[in-house]
């Protein structure tokens, strides 16, 4: 995992859990330990009270651990086969940015196995903190345009396809087949139906006839104005004033769970 923090004054930090780190960082103190998996818990839920914290846990598969019997799996002698159950152990915790430092950020980017996401950012006249992780989760489910189909829309399509392919199956059986509880699918159906009317492409702003007429009129006026002032308006942008306040010296502290 790579976590990048960008600040309002142009300062940037990047934290990398793979490069320039020891391979046995979690289990170095125990020679008999076997770390088979490391868990990284980025605590976005604590940003406004504690700051941005990354907690580490690891899973020990040492032979002396508990054993789990696998039903239906036998060895060559017909005896049940057991696997070692890895124990979840405490690792360490790293405070990447204090709550005071969070007030100075412009954006926090996280690189994960399935891509890069803007986890947090600030915007607007109120310098509001936006939780990009929550936004991304809902965007995947609901956002649709000419190039992107939402997960909810895909669920509707797959359900209809499977229903036509298997006309003798009930709605509940179809939902079970595609992994959706029937109640969840019906809720998606209702949400999609509510948002289908009056939506063109990625436009999600409702408007009535008078608004449409006014919008068309305003558009003509804007087009006329733009044509006469292209040179004057070229390159205009909004900028956030840099903040040169000092940062907390404890911003990169390391502490135990």
C-alpha cells in the first residue's frame, strides 16, 4: 500500500509499506513465528479526532497453532486432514498525520491492489473534508454515463438476462444465483426506477419545462459572451491560498497498539 499526502502549501509526503522495509518486520521478535499474511487497517474513521492512522496486524501460522479439520478431505489412509489455523497477532500502529495536520491537507491518495483512490480531500469555501472512500463506494453502485455502467444497473441487467434464460425459476432463486438477497434487489429496482426519469447521460439535476427554457436562454447568452471574450477568459482558474502554518512535530510518530 502506498499513501500519499498532499498539503495546501505544496508539501507532499509518500508512505510505502513495501519499499525499503524489512520482510520480517512483524515477526522479527519470534524466531518460531511464520507470518503468512499482513493486515493493513487504514483508520479513515479517526481522521478528525486522532488523525490518519495505519494499524498493522499479522497472521502466525506456526505449527504449534490450532488445527482446523476440513470436512470431506482425507489423507491416503482415510484420516481427516487438518490445517493449521493462523492466529491474528498485534503488529504496530503508525500515525501518518495528526488531527492538526489533517486541517492542512488538500488531498490524501491511497494506492491499493485494485487501483488508486482519492481517500480524502478538502474543497469549497468551507474547506470541507470529503471522505472519498465513502464517495467511491457509492459512485461504483450508482453512477452511470455513456462510458460507465453502475453496479446497480448491471445487477438489473444480469437479473433480467438470467430470468429470460431461466423462466421457470422464481425471483428469489434468480437473486440467490447472482448473489443478491431478494430484498436488496427489489430496493435496487426501486432506486433505479426513481432515477431513470429525466436523466440524460450523466446529468442528475432535475428540471421542469420553465427551467429548461431558461437554461437554453442562458446558454445562448453565455455562448454569445464567450465568443466575444475568449482571449480574456482563457486560462482562468480557481486556486486555494497556500497555508504556511507550522506542522506538528509529532506528525510521523510511531506507537504501539
